[in-house]
C-alpha cells in the first residue's frame, strides 16, 4: 500500500501545487505589492519591526512573524 501511494501521490501533489501556484501568481499580479527584503548578518528582525511600525501609519503592512 505504501509503495502504491508513492506512485500515485506525487503526480497529484504536483498538479495541485501548479494550480495553487497559478492562483497565487494571479493574486500577486492583481495586488502588485511593494516587497521589501532585508538581508544581513545582524539586526534584521529589529530593522523589520521598526520599518513595519513606520510604514504602518501610511500603508498596509504584512511583516513575517519570524
């Protein structure tokens, strides 16, 4: 049964993920969000929190929880 599942499930998952990815791409194209990426070795979370706080007064902000 396990071997059969390994043959059947991956193609279905792939098809489902393509559908979900297509829906996500359409949503992003429709919304056209401004994305800000913060990189570096130190201070990313603090910078993210300050930036989210500052922008929240004039923009809709979604900062990652981690």
